[in-house]
C-alpha cells in the first residue's frame, strides 16, 4: 500500500524568524498526522535551518531545484552532492515556475524535458529522491493537450533512466493553470490524470506502477484536500502557498491520513 506524502514548497518565501515559528508550529502537531510522510522545501539559503529543526522529527527536507551537472563553473547552481551534504531526502525537478517564469533558459520544451531527465539522473546518482513535476499550461489545457503534455515527459524519463528508476522517485501532477491561481482541478479531473500516468507506467511494469507515489499540486488547501486525497490514484500533495500557513498545512497533512 502506498504511503501518503505531503511536500511543502516554500518557494521564495520566509526568513529565519518566520521559518522558526512555522517549523515549531508544524512540529507541535506532528502526532496528529502520524503515518503521513511530510517533506519541506525551503529556499536553499535556509536548508541548514530546516535540517537542524527537523533532525530526528520524522519529517524530511529537500530543495526546489538542482543542477544537471555534478560540479564546475555553473554560477548560482546547486549540485546534488551539496544537497546530499545537508541530508536532503528529496528534490523538486521541473517545477512549473522553473518552466514558466524562467523556462530553464527558454529552451525548446522537448529539449527542456531532456534536461529534466538529466537532473533526475543526477538526483538518482546521489541517492536523492526526485519529485518530478509534470503538467500542462493553460493554453495546452484549453486545447485539450493534457494527455500529450503529461505523457511526453514521463516517456522521456522512462526512456532515459528505465522504468525501474521510478521505484525510487515520486511523480507530481502539477496543472500549470491551477498554480497560484486559486483554481483547483476537480477531484475527478485529478484522478483521471493520475490514473493516466499510472497506466503509462504499468505498460512497462505493473508492479512499479502500483507502488509509485503520484502527488497532486495546484492550489491545494485545507478545505479541498480531503476530496482530492480520497481518490484512489492521488497519493498526497505538492503544496505551495498553504505550506507557509502552519494551521492550513497541518490540516492538509491530516487530510492525507485517509489515503
């Protein structure tokens, strides 16, 4: 049975004082969502603060991006070895805001998918679990291209690293049209896309498909998490704005207990 995972992406928010308050408030409620895996993704500057606070708590931490290169003259980048040095269990790869706001250097989308596959490979090499963000833009959604966009990156990753690698990875359906907009995919829509992804993996390995965690990310809040997480192929959430609100984040974590 798949264990639920709630990943809290702080994005470019927080400072030492507010982080401390947030971490203390979440940890104070830890027993209320026992049995749920929880990981926090602070800005890289605060990784050590989060590591120190969460050590031996049962909660995990990670970063919001990593370089596809192991080391070298890549100013501003963060390597997988550096993440390993801070005990990071997870890393986000291909988040929609990296694609849309920075477009990872405005590269061709298929080429970009290959870069994401390279980052995925680098995380694997250093024993860090990649959470691979997959989803369609508002334009692609309006044109009915959800299936094409979602499966394209998934197929590239499987071709690049093999389906067996997904036994050490997490997938996240992240509809770009729902990120930071207040719009949320209906539980039925989320289930259909998650099922589509799981079926694609099952074509290569039914066993891995059954066990791979697939998260939903897109304006998840405490008041809509329950119906989303109740769907059979939704294994938790990649949480943005609500991950900076301790009460709402805890409520989301508690909603995952039902999975």
